[in-house]
C-alpha cells in the first residue's frame, strides 16, 4: 500500500477505499450491464479515473476493457473510451509529465516497472495484440487514433515481444503501413512514431516495411512538409528512415535501386543568407546528413558503398554538399557534420575524390577546398570537433587515392614549391602544423602526412628529397632528420606519438627510407635508450612505438650499412634491452585502451584532445607488423639469409606480376574497345529488331484484315447467295480470274499461230531443198542432150551428184564444185555452143545456195526466238494455273464454311421449332390448369406485333 500511495501521489490523492470502491463498482457495471449506454458511461468514468488511479484501474479493469474491445466493436465511442483508458494505464508518458522535481528518485523507476508490467499482462494473450491491429484498421478517428497510441506504448514497453507478435500476425505490418496514407495528419504523424518503435532493431520488419513502399511515402511527406524547413514531422520521418536503412544492406540496395538517392538532393539546397536558422532546421539537416552517411558508411559492404557514392555524384548530391561546405553562415555543428558526410561520400571512390580535389573555395584568389580545410585543421583556435572532421576528410580523400597522394607530396618537393609565396600549398600547411607549438596540430599533421604515404613506396622514396630550412645561416636538413630531431628533444607525448606513427608508416616496406634513418648515428641509440628506461604509464606508449620503429628498422633492413646490419641490431637489442623486454614493450601498443578505440572505426572520434593518440589505419599497421617483428627478433642469421632469398624470389614474382598487370591493362583497353564495338553492334541490332517488329506488326495487320475479309465474305455468302460472283477472295476478284483466263486463251491462240508459222517455214525449207534437187536433174539432162556423146559426160554427172549432197553439208564444197564446173566448161567450149548455157547455170546455182543458207539462218533465229517466247508463255501459264488453283482452293474452303454455317442454321431452326412446340404444349397445360398465361405478342412493340399477327395468320392458313 505504501507503493500505491507513492504512485497515486500520497494523501493528496484522496482516501484509498473510496477510489478503489468506485473503480470496483464501475467495473461491475461494465461487466454486468445489459444496456450499451450504461457500459459506455462506466468506461467513460474509468477513463477519467485512470490517470489518477492508474494502478487500481489497471488491476481491476483491464480484463473488462479487453472484453469490451472484443464484444462492443459496433460502437466506436465505447471502443475509443476503452482504448484511451488502456493507454493511460500502460503508458508512462503521462506520469513522467506530472512528475515534479521534488519527488523521490526511485519514483521514475517504479513508474517504468508499472507500465512494463501492465504491458506484459496485456500481451500475454497474443489475441489482444491481434485485436488491437484489427481496431487500428478502422477508419473512425475515435477508434484508430487511440489504437495507434496504445500500440506505440506497448512497443515502447515491450518492444521485441510485441514485434514478434505483429510479425507472425497475418498482414500485421501491412495494416500499420496504411497509417502513412491517412489524410488526417494526427493519425499519419502518430503512425510514423508507431513505425519508429516497430522497426527498431528488427531487420525482418524493416525489410517488410521497406517493401511496402515506405521510402516513397516518407519522402513524399518530407517534401510536403518543406524538406529541411519542415517541422518535427520531418524529424520523425528521418528517424524512421534511419531505422530502415542503418545496418540493413537489403534496404540500402533497395533504396539505391529505387532512385531515392536522387530525391535527397533538394534537402541540401541552401541560400546565400544562412543566418538565423531555427533549431528545428538544424536538427532536420543534421539527421539528413546522417542519413547520407548511413548509405556510404565504411562498415557497409564495399560494393554497396561504392554504388551509392557513384549515384550521389551523378545526381549532384556531392556537389550540393560541397556547396554547403564552402558556404558562409552555416552553423558550426552542421558544417562539422557536412565535412564528415563529404568525407565518407568520397572515401575510396576515385571519381568523387577527383571532383573534391577540383572544388575551390569562393575566395579571392580562389583556393582549393583541401587547402582551406587544412588551414582549419592546423589552427588551434578552431573547435576540436571541427579539426577532427577536417582530418577525417583529408584521410578519406587520400584513401586508396594514389593520384591524390602524389599531388600532396608533390607540393613538398623542391621543384614544385611556389617560390613567390603568393599561395599556400597543402604540403606547406602540413609542415607548418608538424613543427608548430600546438601538440594537437603536430599530431593531426603527422597523421595526415602518414596517410599521404600509406601503401605507396614510390612516394616514401620521393619524400626523402624534401629539405627544410631550419634557421638563417644553417644548411637545410631533410624532413626525416627534422622529425627525428624533434623526437629527441623531448616534446609532449601527443607530439612524439604523432611523429613516431609518421616514421613507422614512412619506414615500413621501404628499405631506402630505413637506410636513410639508420644513416643518422643518433637515431638507434635514442631508440634503445627510450626502450630500456623504466618510465611511467604515460611514457609506456612512447616506448612501445619506439620498439615498433626499431623493429621496422630491423625487418626492412637491406644490410646496406655495415654497422647497422640486421644481426648487429639484434645483438644490440639483446645486450641493451633484452629480447623479452623488447617484446613486452612492443606489446604496450595493442594493449592500450586508446588503441582499441581507434581500431573500431575509421572516423577519429575522441572525447577530448588528450585522448587523441592513435589513428585507425595505423592500428592496422601495428596488427600486421607486431607478429613479424617478434619473429624477426628471434631469427638466426641463417634464417635471415633464407628469408632474403625468399624476398628476392618474391621480388621476381612481383616483377612477373607487374608484367602481367601491364598485359592485363592492355587487354582491358582492347576489351573496352571491343565493348564499344559490341555496343555499336547492339544498337544496330536493336534498330534491326525494331524494324523486324514493325514488319511483323504490319504482317499481323494484314492477317487481321484478311481474316476480317474472310468473315465478311462468309456473311455475304450467307445473306447474298445471288450475288456470290462479286465477292472478293484473297484480294483478287472473280472478274480478274475471268480476265486471266481470257488472256490465257489469247496466249494459247498466239502459241498455236506461231506453231503454224513454224510449220510453214519448215515446209518452205523442204520446198527449197526439193527445187534444188530438181535444178540439178535439169542441168544433167540438158548437158547430155547438147553434148551428144561427149567423152566427159559421165564425169559431169558424178560431179553434179556430189554437188547435191555437199550443198546440204558445207558451203566450201560448193565453191570447189564450181571451179571444177568452170574447168569442164573451158574444155567443152569448142564442142558445142550449148555448153555456155550450162556454165551460166552454175553461178546461178551458187547464188541460190548462198540465199538458201542465209534464209536457213534467219529461220533458225526465228525458231530460237519462238522457242524462248514459248518458254515465257509456258511460265506465265504455270503462274496463272497456280493462281487459279489457289483461288479454287479458297473457293472450296469458303463453300465448305458456307455449307457448315447453313448446317448450323438448320440445326438451330430445328431446335427452335422443338422449343416452340414444347412452349406451346406447356402453355396449353397451364391454361388447362386455370393459370392465366400472357402471350409474348401483347408485350412486344406495335410493329413487332403486326409481324407476329402476320405470322399467326400464316400459321392458321
């Protein structure tokens, strides 16, 4: 009861029995009243008492209130009162608001326990949460809003348990997602708060919410509320987005693939006048920057981070962030968070790093943004958090960026330093910070310079060329020598730690730098002296780093200096320090608390400048070298020789690998060219495919038109059989078919005519041949009658017979016969003048033979032309016959379709006749039974009625 008094507020709360009795009576009314109004009034009274008598109402009325939710769902008013009462009992927010500063310290804990206990009682029956989800679906404001608040309170009290119940409920999460689409802003805003609690530390629910289009809805709300100028609703939406995206690779990928990164760009549009920002705007912009960092966090998978970084560059988000970075009047905390955000957007992304290197500050003359940021880093008057952010930005700019590393180191080399002194370079700022009186500037500059040398042996060698002018009249000293000089002067611990980290990074994996370091005879005695001394806890860290530097000098020693060979340095450690003591001092580094903190994440985050001791990348180097240095200290000279041989072999392998890398690089170039060609061919292929698709669509259109014409032809054939000679078939009319047949007949007539002409020519040739033979016989008879017994008569007859046979074969034989005939004429001139006539006949015969040959050739050419014409006619005839066959085939198909349709019509007519008979029989039966039957003729229209009457008359006839 004392606990009860404490919760209820002591004596001021009134006498306990009266309050408890009233609550008991109200609970009885809720349980036993049959009238809904009585139950509603009782629940309303419990609601009014629930804030003051939270414990009593929770203990006595919770079961009755849950029963009301189950049985009286039809009345929204009593449901709303019941939900409000349960909210007052379970929620701790109301109690926390009423607490005074004078109350006891243990009261908040008691209140938290009370809300958690009531929540546990409520969710013990999972059906209660399922019932609450169903009530949240109701559109009635008096039901939905208190339901949302109650469910939010349950999630605050017992988050994991309620999450699991909702997760296994059918469509549980999807029901709650509908709250974001509610037109009433109060419910929508409380729905956002509900989803915040629902998605906290539960990846499964986060994925479901994301795939229920949460990103789209939340971004729409942020845009409607005015982006960064919006109120607390924007803040709530941003917190929910962080819940959905943080440490959830699936949702991050979905966010990127959905092109939601592009919608973040308007958030960071700031004007020229950035003074007078409201506290809400600062909060909103801070959360927006954190949301960007969630997408490009170094803890995300490298592939996902890289794709988000590229998307932010292409959509202009990085450019917008750089604009805020260089703007004036931006609040300090926003500027610091913007620097951290830009750092992670460019970290390890060459494209973004190159863009950041090209950004200039709006000054006169313009200066690179990197130089302006470094000026802030080495300025001890700047805030500590801002200086840490600038260092992180510089580290991210150089991370896996050999080009950027080379540009920074080149500003330190003698050939590139601006002799006029008009502009300050990054290298000069780093050197200035390295040797300033501010220990924090020393540490930041040393770490920044170490990042410029990270995993880049070439730059480590080039940095050995840097010479510094210490004072007027003294010769310049190298940067390496100056670092060791400051180290030996006994400066602050933070400065010495920074310089030792720089030297360890510089000398690691660079034998030339180790040789330069060993060339100074004071360095090794200083290191051994530092390690051998027994100093306090603050100096133990310096001792460990000195041991690490000495170990690097041994492990990467190429034995080029006779006095500082590996074996001699090991003997020195054995005599001056002791191997076990050396290993123990080396272990001080990894055992230090600040080392463990720095190893957790790349961003340097320290509570105070004094804790700024280790760099994240340096912790990786220590982890890598601690073991190999410990082994190297205990190795013998023979083992060292074997190790050197192995190193040489590895160097040869490295050369081979370098060669192959070059070959691969060339192949990559060729591959890029081939890819371009493939892209060109692909585009051409796509164009051709588009053309083919267009042609296919045209063919399909033609097919559709053809099918449509077939259907139309079928209908025409069904209704207009008398005009079947005029329908179209496959685009060719029957009239055209008749024309083709007429043309075919004409061609056949022409062909027969030509055949007749050919036969006439053949007969003429035969006549000419026969006339030639007759001519030969007349010549023979005339010569025999006129010579009258000459001696050479028989010879002439033989020659003439030979002439007749050879005229048909060759024209050359004819000329020979003519010469012989002339000889015969010369020999017979004196015998009889009649021989002159026979001599004149021979030339006439030769002329006749020539004409005959010419005419034969002409006839042959005509015969050839006629045969060609015959072939063409034959081809045309074949094509015409194939067309006719196709037309006949189509005609037969159409006739078959017409026959089938006629058959179907006949079947339908038979069925209709049967139905009419059955209908008339049924009507007769109904009339016999005395049931009035109304004819369809009375219902139909007038014209229809006339037609029906005509039909009836015909039936009567």
